[in-house]
């Protein structure tokens, strides 16, 4: 069981290292339409940048890059937000970082359970 857990962890680790496909548009349509965006290969991280004004999404871009820092600078309905994600075409969804964190936490909990179950 422990070997299975370690192998699963390695597979997940390597899947985030492989090159990704990300949507790419400098002024994406709102709401986002994947058929109107290009796709860029060989990305490290997929990125979504959004600008809000009066609580309304006014501008959105999707791209890829070598690094990304998820930042939410929206206050009082105004400001910018940047989301980062790590799977193919994951920046097609505005809540990519939330999905990534949720999936990561679920995986960690499952691996922890397998390790403790296998050790007893």
C-alpha cells in the first residue's frame, strides 16, 4: 500500500512538471468563450488575469508563463485578480486556483489515509 501511495504522489508531481496547454487571449470575451481563444503549448503555468470595476468583470486575459503568483486585489468591487493553475486548459475556468487547491487537498487526504491504513 505504501508503494502505491508513493507512486501516486510521484505521478501527480511529474504531471505538474510536464508542459501544459493553456488558453491564450489578451482581451478575452466576457463571458469566456474557448472557441474565441488561441491555445499555447509548452507552458509551465496557465494564468487568468481579471480587472473588476463596480463589482463587474470588465477585462480578462488568459495566458501561460514560467511563473505565476495568485493575487486577489479586488476590494469594494474594484481591482485586479490573478489566478494560476497547473493542468491542460485549466485557465478556461475562472476558478482554476480554487479547483487546483481542492484537488490537491483531496489527494493529500487520500494519500494520508492510505499511508496510515497501510501502516496498521
